[in-house]
């Protein structure tokens, strides 16, 4: 199972008219800030599913696997701003931590006009070739990120009732990822047919049930590789894999590098950040 790494231009705008637009789960080497101008959608990021509505921002860290689909029969429009790690150096490092804790960011209506004006400036500056373009882009993006963190408000996620069971199953998988999780077992636990569960899960998340289980396990193993001194074999066992070689192969297919390489690169990155 492989997830394709794709690259977006720094600023892009797209619109879906009267149809469902599904985005195959993928990842980037840059951070992505997503703003939904019209419509509503469900967003899958790593091992979580989010409901996103008009006026919401979504922050997707680099390397996070994500995908979305827009509601059938509704016009939807979104604006993307992509940027690298350099935007979070020094004092702005705290913005990254805040945005990662929020993921989907709801902004009170009285502040949206100010933020949309900043987005327009970013889009216009990106398409222009004036002197100081790159500097202004960085300043505008940092201002936007700062204001988003300042203005955000808590909002209960509005989940369509027909999709609620998928959210519950996803949560169950996140809490029990090391166990023997299968379509048969889940259909019994949640009292639904295997065919319905398989079809509905793919419709809501954009990926199959087995892919989702793998994503949860690999995300947890990546966390352990960064935050613990456990061996690769120990991490494999804790994340539901009895064969460490098979685990390493699956990890590489998802993250694009072996567990040991991943640990080495993240350790070096952490040390550089601590020296700044």
C-alpha cells in the first residue's frame, strides 16, 4: 500500500460544481493551510476524520496523509497556501504547535473579512513579480497564521447522523490499533453488515478499512520512533505487527523511508531546532 507524495504550488484555488470531488489520500513535503470559501466537506488527516464547513481553516503538517471529498450537489471552493519549515523558525515555532493541536480551525464571523483580505493579498502577491515578493509572502503568511491562532474559537463538530458510526469505528481503531482488527470483528462489534461497513467507510474516509488501520498503526509507530528509545522490533509488536521485517516494509510504503531512517532524520531535525 503506497500513498503518493504530491506537491502543490504555494497558492492554489479550486472549485467543484454540482458533483462530488474526491481527493485520493496523499502527502506533501510542505505544510498546507486550507480555507473553505464555499460548501462543506469531510477531511481525513492521518488517523482522524474532521467535518469542515464554510469559513473553516484546516492545517495539515508536512508528511501528514490527507484527503477530502465535497458534498454531492453542492458548489464548493477552497484556497490552499503551502509553505515550508522555514516559516516556523525561531519565535514562530509556537505557531506550529498551536495549529497542530487545532487542525480544523473555526473563526468567528466578525474576523473572517480581515483574514480573507490577507488571503487575497497572499494570492495576488504570489501571482505577481514585484520586488520583495518572497519577503512579503512570508510576512503575510506569518501574519495570517498568527491571527488564526488568536481568533480561533471552539466549535462542536457537526457530524451527519448517517456518518456517525464511521467516526465511532475510527475512534475504536485508534484506541485498539494493536489488537487484531478486521472487517469481520468490527461488523460484529458495531452490529452492521460487512458489506455496508466496507462501503460506508470508503465513502466517508476515501480509503479502505485496512488502509485506515495501517495508517493508525504507522502513525503511532512514527510517534514512538521519535519519542522513545524502543527498538524497531519492540515498536512493531506494540503497533500490531508480529514480523518486524514486514512492519519495516509497510512503514516505508507509507512514509517513504525505513523506520531507522525516519528516526535518524527526525532526531537530527529535533537537534537543529533545539540549537536555534
